[in-house]
């Protein structure tokens, strides 16, 4: 390999790293966590803001570094607590005994349907 080849490979790798860094840095922009309790919206929270959310004295969830997980629940099975964290890729955590649902949504989306079928 010649010196120019090494410089070219280094430049390509540096550009790829920079693109990956800038794309992942804002990956949670526009992404939110929607919490519902018994089918009614409890709240919508941004993923880019670290916080702990207490849900009706039954559940507690945590948002940290763009990830969401249930840290406490007073239900007997604890399935929601052992669920893997959610992130900007989407998903849901549901606590059936307490009727709590946490879902990742894109806040840039509107509630207006794309098409109406009659």
C-alpha cells in the first residue's frame, strides 16, 4: 500500500465516524414516551430529557440517555420491570395488572390519517 492509499482509507474512516456520530447524536429528537393508564393518556415525555416518572403510586419508570425502562411496579409478576429498555427504535412496555402502557412515539407525527377509506 502506498502512502496515498493509507491517507485515503484514513479519510474515509474519519468521515464515516463523523457521520455516525452526528446521526446518532440527534437520534432521539422528535421521539417521545407516551404513558397510558387504563386506556387514558397519563402523559407524554421527551426521550432526550433524563427523568424519573411516578405513575399513580403503582409504577415508576426512568428515562435516561434516550432509553426508557420500568424501575418499579407493585404487580406480582414484575414482567414489566424485567423488560428490556425501550429506545428510539420503538416498542412498548405493558404492566397488565396495573393497566399501565408505555410506548415510544414520534412526536413529529400528527394524528391525522394519511388516507381515509370508506
